[in-house]
């Protein structure tokens, strides 16, 4: 029998909305937002962080919310703490000093409770740009929460699969095995099979979509564009080819049967600060040495290209669209064309010091220090490297600059 819990919303919120300590909210004003960010509490001139949205037109607007009684107010009173992209339909917003999570529709702004599930835990990930919240091919949502169960006090974290088919009556199923205390990263395939790394046992577990477990190699896993799970094995020497390479394995899963199929090899340095990227039907791993490993493609032939560019230790974000990756450091924005496997500077100067960045439809949206006057601005680099200032009133380093559309 599967373990599970059903989140039934209180009658106080009329089977919709999210109750934040006597303040029930039904909607966030985010339907026209492309990106969201938070201004930290100390800079908000009040008692809580403030949420702002950036629209497609580049307008910066403070986000308001609507209560169940129809009253509009600033999100500052809700104390927003974190914003997570979940899937194409939903995001998760955390409030009240990381104590309450709500499911939010990107299309309508409608807010639903996740009180009985918990709050997503920021964690050590396999890749620098990995998200703490993932989804499968059925739009189920997955994240790890801090967990305390009096019947199992040694358990620290729980990984959940959350069915949001009916957001007003969310079903959440715990996936981690009872003795797995420290879960630090995970990957999920299109069918809902999940691999998670358990530090307490130094092992990887596969939690099957239909229940049950299997132990796997403790390696970095990812989901390729074909919807399957892959991992990169330790370097081996191929005597026939006379060269070293890291084998890539695909997990072929049918029911509770797993077959590991070698997909190919790449001569690749897998250390720290790796980024996993996808573009159409191709997948890549970019490492700190500037090696771009194409680990999945339609030809079934992985390969490695070494770019004449090394990622710096102060890289803050990698975003992608249409085969172009934007790597952002403190004083530079680099564009990498994944298809051509070439790169160029979009911006390189001491005019701005960049704190946070994300891709936008018009270029790269950044939170940066303007060196000539000390103002901290929200701005946008276009394709020519010129800066368009979107907002300079907040004058603050932001939190959770997140593209949601």
C-alpha cells in the first residue's frame, strides 16, 4: 500500500487559497509577469520582504495579493521568502520566514495551500543550476522538505511527489525510504521514477513510480530530452581506442526492472561547478574548465568540445533559450552558442558589478551595482551589450530572481 497524505483545505478559505496565520489569500497579481524577485526585508522599510514582477515590456511593478474577502494589499505583509519555478503551470512561493508554502498558478495567479506538505529545501545539487523543485511528464511536482516525524525522529528530510491535478485537493506521496536521513539531490524521469542521493548511506536510491526501491551507483544523474535518466560513470581506459573516457549510462526502466545501457563515452573532467543544459533534442554538461560535453543528441554519439573560455568562480547564473546560454559573472556576461559551440562577450566592463541574473525574452535581466554612483539597479542587457535600466528605486541586492515564463 502506498504511503500518502491528502491536503484538504480548511473551510475558512472556501476550498481555495492559502491561509497565512489568519490571513487567507486567493490570488497573486502575477499573470503578466515574466520574472519575479524579492527585495530583502532590511531594504523593504517594513516587516517583510517585498515581491516585484518584471513584465514582458520590461516594466517593474510591486506585486499585490487579493484576500478571500476581495481586499488587495502589498505582499510585504505576507513576508515572502522564496520563489520556485515548478512546471509550466505552477510555481511555489514560500512565506512567513520559510514556514508556509503555497502553490501558485502562473496563468491565473490563484493560490493553493501546501501546508501539510512542507516547504522546499534549498540543497546541494548535482549541478550548479539544478532546481530544488522538479516535475515529471505528468506535471507532478517534486521537492525535498525538512521533516520531523515523532515515529521516526532520526529522519531529517523527506522527498515528496505532489499530484496537483486538482490543486484544491493536493495529494502528496513521500518517496524516501524510512532509513534515509540525509537526502541532498534528486532527478526524476518523465514516467515519475526518481533517483535521489542519500548521504547517510553514501548511496543512490531509485524510487520506482509504482512503488519499491533499488540501489544504484552513487553518481551524478540527470534527465535527458528523451525523458530517461542518465548518469556519468568514473573514467576508464579503452584499450582498443587507446584513450580515456567517462561512460554515460541510460537507465531503461520497465515496472520494477532496471537495465543500464551504455550510451557512449566522453573524455571529460567532472569536478565541481558543472552546469547541465538542454536545447531542443540535445543535452550538455559545461564544466569549470570550459569543456562542453554533448551528453545526449539524436545521433546517439556524445562528444566534447573545449571552449577557449573558463567559467570563473563568481558565476552566479546560467540561463538558456534557443540554443544560447548566458553565463554571468561579476563583471561579464558571456553568450555560448550550444549548436555552433562558440562563445562571445555580451558584456565585459567595470561599469557594473552583477549580483543576480536570469534570462529574459529581451536579453539578460540583472541585479547589479552601478559603479559610478553606487546605486543598485535592476537592468537588462540587450543583444548588443547595452544596459537598459528597469528600476533604480529599490536600490537593493535582491533575493530569488526567478524567470517563471
